[in-house]
C-alpha cells in the first residue's frame, strides 16, 4: 500500500474526464413504477456497461428507489444517497429509513437511493457459503497461519469471481462514479446533488475529481481518506478505536446508569479478552462456538458507531456472567448455498496487501501500542488479509484527492469517530484546499447527520441553497443517552450488515 502510484491515478482521472457519456448510456428517462415491496416509493433501473472501456459490451441494470418531494412547488431536484459499506444498499437505506433525513429535505428533493454495481439488486458479488466458511481466522498469529489465510483468501476470490462473472473485476469506485453520472443524466439533472456517508464519501470525492463542473452540492459525512498507505491505515484506525473505547470508559465511570459503573469497564474488558484468547468465551445460545477476540473487539467497535454505550456495558456484563445475549448479537452467521460478499470493492480501491507475515505482524504490534485496550482498528486488521489475493495492478489505488473547478464539498465528521477517524477528514480537507469546508461535531459516533439541530441545519442549508458554513464551523455534542438525537438510526445504521462468518467480525464497514 505504500506504492501510491500518483501518476497512474492522475492519468486515470484525466482519461475519464476526456470520455463523454455516449448517446444511449443514460439519455432516456427512467421508467418509474411503484416498488413491489414498498408502494410508497417508486422503483426503476438505469442500464450501464459492465466495462466502461467497452461501452457496447455487456450491461447490467442498476436498481433505484425514489421518494418524491412532498412539496412539488418547492422542489429543488433529486438528492442521491449512498450509505457506504462498501456493500450498502441505497435502495434499502432510503426505504427503511424514511424519517432519517429532515422533513425539509423531503419537502425540497426527490430522495433517490441506488444499489451500486456489485451490491444487492445491482448484480451482487456472490460466493458459495462453503468457500466463505472454509476461510481461516482473519487475524493470524504466526507465519503458518498467515500463509494458510493467503491460500484460503485466494480460493475464496476464485470462487466469488467465477460465480459473479465479468462484473467482479469492474466494481472499483471509479466505475461507480461513471455509473453515478449516468444516473444523474437519466434523472434529468444538469448537476449532481449527493449525500454520501462513510465509504460513500469516496464516491463523492472521486465524482468531484472526474466531473467537477457537474457538481451542484456534495455533502460527505464521516470521510474516507484515499491517500493513506498501509501503515497510516493501521495507525489511524487503531488510534480512533482506542479513543472511542476511552470515551466509553470515561462515560461509564461518571454515569450511574452504566452497568459497569462499579466494576469499571477495563477490568471486565480485560477479563473477557483473556477468556476469548483461551477459547473460553461463549454466547450461551451457541455454546459450541467460541467467541473470538476479533469478534468481541469488533462487536464493541460496532457499538461505538451509535454510540450505544448503555447497550455495550450491559452486553459485557452479560458475557462476563454467562447470561443470555440479545438475539443476533455475537451469533454465528448461517450461510446458505450462496452469500453476498462486497469486500472486493474495497480491495480494488485500496492496496492493503502485506508482503508477508512479518510485515503484517509489525502493523499489529504497532497497533497494540497505540490501542492497548482495543489492540487494533478492527477494519484494518481484517480488511488487509481479505485483500491478500487482489492481483496487481490495483484498479483504483491510493493517491491524494485533487479537485479543481468544483463547487466546494461539505465534509462532516465527529471528533470521536470510531471508523473513519477525524484525522481522515482533516487530511482530505488539506488535499482539497479551497474546494472543501469542514463541519465538526464535537461528539461521538459514525455519521453525524441528524445528531443535532446544528449539524442537520448546516447540512440542509448546504444541500438546499448551497450555503457554506463558516470555516472552522463546530457543533456542540449531544449526549447519546439524552434521547435528543431522534433522527439517528438505532440500532446502528443500515449500512452495517450482519456478521459474515462464525469467528469473523461483524462486518462493520467504512
């Protein structure tokens, strides 16, 4: 990942800028019909080529869902939504969270969610359940385990690629950017208005690079930094995970309502991790399947997204006491004959391949020093092995983000961000220079829209009237336990899917 190949990345962007969308790719309007599973929404598709370099070749249909503006006379246009992942369904997100966006955004925009290529209804990446279940534990403890994991991931990639077909090699974000512009054109919008959260922010960033003069407003929430090399990815992830743990422990120490207030978070956490390391930690509903340290760390990390501190404290107490856990929590995932597996998207956007166990173990040792309680950032520790089998060259390798001649992007983030560290947004803003405006939420969690009137109002003003906040704009934190964050999805956002495999982490994603 240290090889950023900036000249290649710049060349790809320049080539893309020179390629117009040909007649027929997105020239016709979308045929909207009531969604079969949710008649309150309209559903449609947009046809795009699998390979944008072979535009007359095979095509796929991208699935869309629309909630029409509630005040047609005040309508601004279409607001496209991407909930991140990678692998998050925009169709599901829009239909399942109808009240998540403000009433004013619903009044002024058609809210349009789409499933990116390789996701959900848009020709998903699929693998056999058997191949997924054969994959070894994702945090190898020695060189032999690392090589076994490399072999397992290579076999898994071959299985998924065979089942998915030619699209498998074409799911990188640069291709999704081209798809997004095709959707914009099919909607009849001269310029793009877009909200992306988490991994969806990379889509917005690279759209602004590729089509800067087609940007109306790009609101990006909890940002990915595409310039990070492997060391930076591990280090920043570990620091952010530990910071979120510290905030949880500090809250519990001062809150009588915390189930661990008397015992202390760290004493119980250390005991549970030791049990997991010895193979003694169990979910009573599945007594024959150990809860691994990776699963425990990832579950805690997932609960920092909300954050769901009260829930996490009680969960740790129940684990320590051997009590029943809530349904679905730390439960093994039951794969059918085939299962969706979106991670090849990230592996085509980031080079996270360690050259061997020594390099990978060095990242883990450094992470353990930075995150003494959490040990590592779960995303880095698991995604690096998942990407071991990605061949060279990486289609969309890391490089600094360069935008010119675009309307400024709004970059929102939380000060205590568990998964897309605050430092990532600050670094991205530095790369964008005058084409970025940062909005800081002085609180916690993953995704800031809806956490306070200050945050929501700033996002809405930007999206509706393109009003930029003052430089250095900050919004005070709202206590997660106060009940004031009524628009926040609870439990954690829809772009966080269920666990992939027994022994794997919950697939909390960027």
